């Protein structure tokens, strides 16, 4: 039944060939507050953007955990943000070395690239 609703077909073992295709899915709680986003990324001037998954705290995007994939390099990144403005980003440089940037609430940043 679910497969038919989604435009697929039912096989002997359940759903078969079902597909949902979209650029962005937003999840909200029972009060309508944004809690999570699955984003396929955007293309600007032929350059593929970042695809990602974001989870939001009670303050929305001001407190978030995000995992992204860079559209051109394929490098993954983890972004963590606090309401106070601090953040940590863990990723890889273009030549493949691990890299981390920390930003304090006052905006002071530190880059660590071994």
C-alpha cells in the first residue's frame, strides 16, 4: 500500500522500486519548530554546492550539528555550533590532510592542520 502511495509498486517481499526525490526535506516538532534538515545542495554557476544533514537544538540554527559533503572536492565536514557563537569544524584540506578550526564565542579562531 505504501509503495503505491509513493508511486512505486509492491513486490512479493514488500516495496519495490519506490522513490522519493527532492532537493530539501525539513523536519519540525509538534509546535512547528525546525529540528532537522536534509539538503541535497544547490548548484551555482555550474558548481555543485554542499549536500548536508543538519540537526537543530531548541534555539534553531543558532545551535546546530551539521554533516556536509563538498560538491566539488568530495571532502566531508562536521560542523558544531553553540548558541553563544562558538564552533568547531572538522574536515580535510584539498590535499587530503585532516583539519580542524575552533572558534571561541569572542570570534577568536584556531586552525589545526597536522
